[in-house]
């Protein structure tokens, strides 16, 4: 099996998948999801998912990125046979999925790994010193406070999975859970796993060219993460049926 870039989406398919994952990665890592998240996405594909991963260049306008991602996913989805859809995000990718113009109506559930919603000042090293010299805006759009207000009011899909890693020092999953729970129509589950903020990233290049100490441990963590997502999904599907 090989990854294919088709109409601005990296696509990976094994056999006859029964459900679709629309994936957005974190800032920087999301530029090459077919490499940065290769092991996780391929593990999910082997469990019956069709993978659509959107590559993007980070910017301060997160709302614009969210619209662009939604447009690309929607265009591809409209040109294929209908199947259940899960929107999966890591770090900044969670925020972009939550800011989608359709408020999640185009999917059957959302899963958020290592959600964080920090300001530009905290997210970017030396931001205060660099921003005036570069003439750039001073904050992401929408900013942290506005983002949480949007999340607490959108009509998101009923099924929401939030994944927190124990050693993730920048995780804000509890804040996300509190915001989602303000919507009485949503059913959110918080799952805590062993790992850190970069656990979903596969280090695909290292695996392919360098190998690496503890690579077996990383692979087991990736497999456990993929299985947790699929098991949660299968449980939600059984409840819906």
C-alpha cells in the first residue's frame, strides 16, 4: 500500500474500508501528515478506516485554515460513496476541526488528541521579541478565549472523544471537555493514555531510515492509540444502531 496525494489530500486505503477518517495534524507536523503521523494513520487503516489527511502550512488565521480544511474534505467526500466519518485531530488540528463551518454536521463523531489552545505568545518561542520586528499580528484568530466560547456554543456531533496523554505538559483536554459539556446534546468521553504530546506522531522518517532505540515501545503505543480510537468508535456505532 502507498500514500497518494489527490486534490490536496493524502489518502491511504487498505482493502474495503467501512468508515472514513478526516485527519488534521498539529502545527508543523501537519505539513507532512503522511510522514509525521504515518504509523498511527496506517495502523488505523489496517483496522478498517479510509484515511484522508490534510497537509497545511501554519498561519495565525486559524479560522481560515479551518475553512480551507473543511472545503477540501467536503469536496472529496461528496465525490465518493457515502460512509460514516470521524474527524480526528492532533494538537492544533483539534482546534481546526472544531472551527469547521459546518460545526461538525458533516461527520458522525470527532476525536481530539492533545488539544491545546494557547496564545501565540506562549506557543511561539521569542514571540514578543520577534513579532514587532516582523510586523506580524499579535494573536491567533480566533484567540484562546474566543475559541473556547465558540466550542461551547456550536452544535457539534453527539459523539466526542478527547484523548489526553499523561506526560503532555501543554495539554488542555479538561478545558475542552468542560466547553463541550456545555452543549447538552453532546456525549464526550475523556480517555487518558500513557505518552506525551508527540505520542501520536509516528517519526516515520526515523523508522524508515534510522531505526531507533525504543522504536518497539513507540510502535506499541501507536497501536494502542489506534485501537482505542477504533474501539470507542465501534462502541458508539453499536449504540447508534
